[in-house]
C-alpha cells in the first residue's frame, strides 16, 4: 500500500471513530493485565461477564492472592482454559507483590516474564495503561493488515514490525484499536462487509464482497400489456361429459 493511501486510510478510520477504545472492562493497570490474560482464546464479552464480579472483590494483586486460586476459579469458570488461567493470575500476582511492589511494570520485557503474558498481552497493557504506541497484533489485525496490503506478513511479529514502520506517527497510539475493531466488526474472517467499509477504495483485497443489485430490465408498454392479458386470460375447462342413458 502506498504511503499516501496509508495516511488516508487512518484519516478515514479516525473520522469514523475519533476515540477508539478496547472492549475489555478494567479499573486499573492490574485489572487490565488480568483481563487481557483471561481473554486469550475467549471473547471480550465473556471475560467482562466474569471479571465484573471478580474485580469488585479483587482489584489488586494483594487482594487476588488473598482470594486464592480456588475461589478465583469460581469467578472465571465460564472462561475457556480457566484452570490454567487461574494458576497464571495467582502466580503473576505473587511476582508483582514480591518483585514489583504490587505495581504493573511498564516494560515489555519485564511484562513478558510474568506467567501467561506474551508479547501481544504486554503490548496491549503498554498501549492502554501506559499510553505507549505499541502494536498488539491479534488474529483480527493480522487479517486486516494482510488483506488490505497495509502491513503484510507471515506471522504476527512480522506484521507488528511492518506496522511500526508504516503507520504515521500521529496515528500510532490508536492504530491498534482502529485495526482490531475494524477487523472484528467490518473486515470479518468469513464474510467481510466491504460494502460498508470506509477504507474499501484503498483496500487491495482481491476478493472484495461488494454486492450490487442486479440491473432490472426496463418495463415497456408491450410487456406490461402481456402481463395484464396473462392475468385476465380465463383458464380452459374441459366440458363435463354426459352420461349415456340406458
């Protein structure tokens, strides 16, 4: 994608959604970290349903440790892989308390040493909680970048590095949210809604799903008359057969 097209692409996304935000509910950097860890292979809506009650009783690593792994599982049992995630949340909470004074570190490498925290999770936390212009490439962003030609790559890390190179500086802070929301609600995996896409003219996706209504044949007086006759034309009925008298 050309540089001018990239600039226009983000101008259009920004005009459509000036202040994009993530869809995970949280109250502080720690609860954001927990929510993102829980969201792996789960929907944001499903995570929010579980964390709403959870964060009312445990919104700090100290409170999470006091809650314990068993009770934590009761809160998040509706989320996939909840057993493993509960262990990770308790483990990372303990590390935060023992090594970081209960605070979430604002460093990617340090974050990635925490149980259950990979590069994508670290990037999300850094972007939302610390205002860093990181690119957290998930399945939606990976799809959008490859389809549009914005930042094609064979894996998330390659796409991330390309995004860092091509996204305009004044758009980097919100780029992650614009792209993920666009992929989630417009540039969908199976049925992309190209007909309602604000960046469709700039997109290099060859299999666009722009659907046009089929052209209607002009109605002529002759064809109208034929239809009218066809409607009025009486049906042919066979005459009743007379019974032969004996």
